[in-house]
């Protein structure tokens, strides 16, 4: 695999503002061999805030990935719900990471119990299902919502809500690592670490870092056995 292929980071919502934030968050990982390209799924919703919205993006996401595969070294699905993660892994031999899965796996390496800062209360059952599927629900100290949608994360009170939620996860739930539960929260990592004294995982950084390491080491997910197809 040549280094002129890029790690393609797909934002499954249609917000260019969110894509710009993702690119800014993962900028420290650029210049390390594999180029990084952030793209927006223009057929996606403005923000993914429900299971239905996550599911509806999958066909469009798979189509975009297929169009870009010839120029890709790997893919990152930059939505905390990881829409289409396993479907895309079933369609390509390239490394594919989902930022939700990657954030949780990174958190497990940094502490005993992690807390998730979610956007809306409706996000929490979706996250719990994912944690159960991964077999790590017992390592989650808590999942608390700030009560804002993706489009409201720039609101004047967003920072106060995120800090209040982070402190509750630390002080009331016993989390010793925090996970930002939305790709649109990337800007919050530094000041939440300062406010809480805890490591804070930006999921886009975690997903990109994991994908880049897999590309560098020539690793990818297990392929389906031929006899099972």
C-alpha cells in the first residue's frame, strides 16, 4: 500500500461545520506518513441524533466509501453511533474504524471506568446497546446528556452544560476517564481536561489514531471466510 492513498474520515451528517471541527481535531495526526482526508456525507441529516437517522445514512455512506475506495488507505466513520461500521467492514479489506468503538477501547486503556458525555437523552439507550454488544457495559460509570442537539453545540450555554455533566460523571458516577459522545464536541477536550483533571477522549482523534496505526502495521479486520458467503 502506497502512502499516496489517504485515510478517509467520513462525517455521516451533512454539516460542513462539523467536518471542519473533525479536521481540526485530528490535525495533530497529520504528517505521519498517511495523508488524511475529511469528507462530508451530503446526503446525511444535519445531525445524527436518533437510531433512525443513523440507520438512514448507511446506504449513502457505503456508496460514498465505494466511490472513494480506490484512493483510500482506510476509513474512519466519524459519528459516535458508528453507522454502517460492520457493513463497511464486510465490503472492504481496508481498515475501518468507528469513532464510538475506538473511543471506548481507548478509554479502557487509560482508566478503570469511563463516563460518556452525550448530546440528547435519546442517545443514551443507543450507546448502551453498543456497549452491551462490545461486552464492556460494566466498565461504563455513567452516560449523561447535556440536552443539546448537534446543531446547538455552539450555543452560549453549551460549555457550562458540558462542564457540569463532566463533573457529575466524575464526582457522582466515579468515572476516571471521560468520552466526548459526539463528533461535534471535539473543541471541548482541552478545557474539559483542565476543568476535571481527567483524561478526555475525543472520539475522532481515537478513531483516526487507531486507523493510522492499523495502516502502518498492515492490519485490518478479519475477513468473512469464503465458505460462509
